């Protein structure tokens, strides 16, 4: 049996842009992806702190150091520019792995700078 646990989290990211007419995904500064232990094309849940919307999509890397968080495709109907979001990724772990697992979490400020790592 495997247990589903939080693997990675980007907390309080500010959406910098939306592009409705684009195949759906979420573009994130590749340095932020690395810092959170997230991979290009990894499945994520995005929770919008401002309006409560939640959606599942996948990640694409944005320019390193750009601090961009871009909502692409139909999700732009649910999440708007300047909204604050949480990006969550989950993994499956054995019970033994679960006992010692620690998720990789980064917390951002309003400029998408990393202010803490948990």
C-alpha cells in the first residue's frame, strides 16, 4: 500500500499574467520550480487564495529568474492576474518512506521572492 503525501509546495505565489488562448498549464519561473523540487510537466493542484478556486494542471518552466507565474489556457477563467495562489504537488510513498518524508516548501512574498523554506 502507498500513502499520498504532500511532496512540494509553492506558498503565496503572485500570478503575474494570464493567457486564455493557450494550451492549458501553469508557467513558473524555473528557479522557483527547482527551489520547490518541482519538475517541468509535473501534475499540480493550484489553489487561489483570493477566490477559493482550485484546479489541476501541469507545470511548464518560465524564464529562470523572471519570477513569472503565468496561468495558461482555460484556467485563466478561474485565476486572474495578481491573485495569490498555492501550488501543490503530491507523491506516493511506502509506509516506511512516509514516516520520514518531509515536503519541500517555499514561501514567496508579493514579488515572488523566496522569503522562507520549510
